[in-house]
C-alpha cells in the first residue's frame, strides 16, 4: 500500500482502524523547530471521535505518544515517530464483511486486490481512523508554518442536501476573528446560525438512519510568492494528492474552481496593482496559485466530502462466497456526517503540502534560520 507522501518531507502512515495502534513516521524535518505537544493534542481533539452527539459514539482519546524525533520541546533532526493506541474497538461488528461488502466502502475492491487477506474490521487501512496520524503530522506542520507566519484555517462551507451554507473565508486577508469563531461554535463554522442549522441537519440524518456530506473550505494565509513547480509538483498537485488520500473526499478545487468555467476572462482574471512597493492582485479567483506557483495571495481551496457510507438502513449487496444477491444492515458505530471532524484533517493536509514545498525550495526553518542569519552577517 502506498501510504507515503512528500518530497522534502517523507510521511508514512501505518495501522488499521482496529489494530493495536495507528501512527506515523515523519522524516526530513530540520532540527530546532519548536513543538508544543499540548497544542498538538488540542488539535487532535478537534478530529477525535465521540466528542459530540453529531459524531460516532466510539470514544477514543487519540492521545499522541511521541516515540522519537522531539527532544525538550523541539525537533532534534531525527525522524519523528508517533503512535495512538486504539482503546475502544468492536471488531465483531465487521466479521461478515469479507463475504457481504458494504455499498460505498472499499470492501469489494479490496477483496479483489488483496486476495481477501485485508483487514476488514472498522474498514482496516481504508478507514477514516487513519486520518488521526495524518493530523499528528499535519499538526506538527501547522506549528512549523506558524513560525514562518503562515496560518491555515478551515471550516464547513456547505452541508447536506438542504444546502446549509456558511460565510466564506476572507480570500484576501487573514481574519483572527473568523478563526476564533470557527473554534468557538458548536460546529466549525464562521456563522453561529449556520453551525446551529448544520447541527440540526446532522441530527435529522441520524434519526432517519441516514447520513449527509458537505464541502470544506480551507485557506492558507502568509505563503510567500514563488513556491511550487510545474507541471506535476505545483501547489494544486501537492494539496490534491494528499487531500485525495483522505477517505470520503470526492472532489477538490482551488479559488473560483469549477465556477471559473462559467466566467469570462475579464471576470476571472485577478488584476494587479503596486501596493507598498509590492505586486498585489486585487482579487483572488486563482486561489493564490498560478501555473502551480504561489502568487503571495491566500491559498484558498475546497474539498467535497461524501455522505458517510455506513448507514443504519437496509441496503442491497451480494454474498461473494455464495455468489448470490444479499442484503445487509451495517452494524458498528458511525458518524451520520464526517464533515465536522474532517475540517482539521483538511488543515493538516494543507499544512503538510505547503511545508513540503517550502522545505524543497530551501526555506530555512528551525535551527536553519539561525544558520541563514549568521550567513548574512
């Protein structure tokens, strides 16, 4: 399985939903980056299951144990190794999935590819549970980026077939007020009204033994211009690659995205002016990226998250051992909507992609900052 990512940073994620532990290894981070482990745990709590009535009843603390790579509150130059123990599993709920695959899950194609040797409990390595170690790596990357003045914010932009919509993130300037609102509301929304309506929609889906999906908007503020490489290592490519590694993500767009197809060139182009001696676009339909390279504007992108495929309704399937049609009702504990818990995962994915690009372009970080400063003296 290709569970690795990165050029300058090498991230590897391991484990299954119901294995003894899940975790990650991160190679390539320079020494001397300050890491606040309490802040990292707070970031993990935003994704953790069982923390609200809108999520799965499965409760996991997602307590991060750092095995290597961080000493006295900073990276030490060695690869970082981190694990999270799985403490609340019920593997028996998944026993029959080897023969009767769940619609919307990877059960059938995984059986074909891995000759029925894969782990089916909780979805195995295909589970959204594996976004927890992704958030370990992304939470560390977010802290590293903040030391370069780069801030990443995400929220639920739209939710469900009712089309509940939140305010948009500011496409031009970082707003601490928007970030605070997202963290303070019952769901990660800028508008308290939108958060309330989205919560009601999720609870209604749960009561109907069904599920809903939505769209997450993410923005990175403070990225310098000139980062990224055409054709296949552009910033869009890097973010999209890791975003599509998140289970349930079915679409990614940048800036105006698909809406740009319905604009004229004069409407879609971002005009330039000189402000304080620097080139600055006046709008940001490009989402901060042109030719795969950052423009110095906020990087704005969205990802579409499908409805949770595990639902309480009876569904049509097949019995692959008997070679006959079958039906099933999915057992286990599942989110009626995974979008709220996927918001920090979007931030993690974005942070990893941008930090990887910055390091590959030689931006000094951690102890390298002091070395670069000494070289200029």
